[in-house]
């Protein structure tokens, strides 16, 4: 990779570390088969059932006493869980990746949807740690019976499994985004672009990485491109241009293809302004003589531009870097 010396090795190291971390976070849910079992179980447990179970557990005097100073935290977590409406939503639907039930769609007897799934799952995890700890867990069993304790374990551990699954998937998606932006299908940058984008990711909103998404999809374009071509007097001639604009990486799973598939689903698109000399030719300085201005757009490596002057010219090029970190 010509413009990011050492990046492939860094990406590989980050991938290994991230996958190892994600696997430890996801625990038993890391295997696809276990994911299916977890999701199937989550589809049979509703938010309302979790709410009723939490309230029943906290209503037991022995449990209430055993919680001690954690009573307030347990009650707060229960309140967040029970705020979700409609309560007929399954934990799987609450995750945001599955359709809701027909009953939930009727919206009969419910208030407006309250809270967010992320906050709710965090509250469920906090409640699980409080009532499933080594001190409180045996008291729950003795106060409410084996069947209630077992059902509590199934409900709380299922919600925790979904939270772990989301954490693992989010980590893997962030790593995939970094690979898309820094990997083999990314655009090659020149030295000016490297410095500009290094600064942008540190100080400019919209270019900064985020904890959930990883790298920003945006990248600044400031390049000298001597590989444009146009038709002048019925013959093809080279055109040199300067580009100033933005590039946006497409982080969707369907994009970032290589080979001919990359023409349809590339890793990025870009758009911006062109500056071209009035004199056509390869390696012509764009500000040599009278300059012309225009626009360009690309879909992946294929670029099309238009500049004013004379009768106007359409330009075409392919994203290519002939000299590393230069052009």
C-alpha cells in the first residue's frame, strides 16, 4: 500500500486484538450456532415479563434487605426497564434487528415508546449484577423458590447475552470500517492529503472517529491528477488537474468489492472542484496560463469531470497513484 506505509500490518494487529477482545466479551455467544439459540430464546421473553420479574424480586422483603445500599440502584434499573412501552416487545425485537410482534403494532393500551434499547439493556445488566451476585442469589432462591430463581436466571442471562452480542458485533463492525478505509480497496493519498486528514481526524467534527462507528467515513481530497483525458479536435489528449473536495467511504457490507464488482459496489465515492490549465497535456501545471474551473465526481476509482472555457470539456480518469505519496 503505497500511501500508508505499514498500515496493513497495523490493521492485522488491530484485527487480531479486536477479535480476541470481542470473543472474550461475547463469551459463549461467539459461535454462530450459540447466537441462534440465544436469539431464539430472546424472542420468547418480553420486556413486560422482565419488568414483572424484577418487581416481584424486589418486593420480597428478604431480597430487599439483602440488597442493602444497592436497593436504590436496583429500583432505578427496574424503573428504566419497566418504562419501555409496549411491554409486549420481545428482547430480540428491542435489540432493533427484528420485526416487532403484531400485538405490539396495534399500540392498544400503551403509551408512546419510551427509553432506548441501549439504556434498557444497560439497566438490565445492572439489575442482573445486583440480584445474581453471590450474596443475593441464594436469598432470591430461598425467598421466591427454585422455579422463580431459575426463570430469573434465564431472563437476566439472556438479556446479558444480547448485550454481549451487540458489543462483539459493534467491535467487529468498527474493525471492518477501518479495513475499508485503510485497506486494499481504499484510495491512495498523497503527502498533503495524509497530513490534512491526520489533522482533520483530530480536530474537525465529522472527521473524528467515534466509539461506536470507528473511523469517520469522510476524507479530504487535495490532489494533483495528471491522468485525466478528454477529446480535443477528435483526438484523445491528456489533461492535468488539481482536485479539491471530499471522499466518503461506503461502510456497508455490500460495498468495497474488488475487481469488476468494484465498479458497481466500490469502497467510496468523491466529489469536488477541479482546477485545470487552459493548456492541455500531461504534467501541465494547473495554474499555468489562464486557469479553468469545473467539478468532478467519482464512483470508486472511476472519475468524471467537467470544466468551463472554450466550449467546455468533459474529462475522465481512473483513480491511480503512479508515485507513492505524490500523484
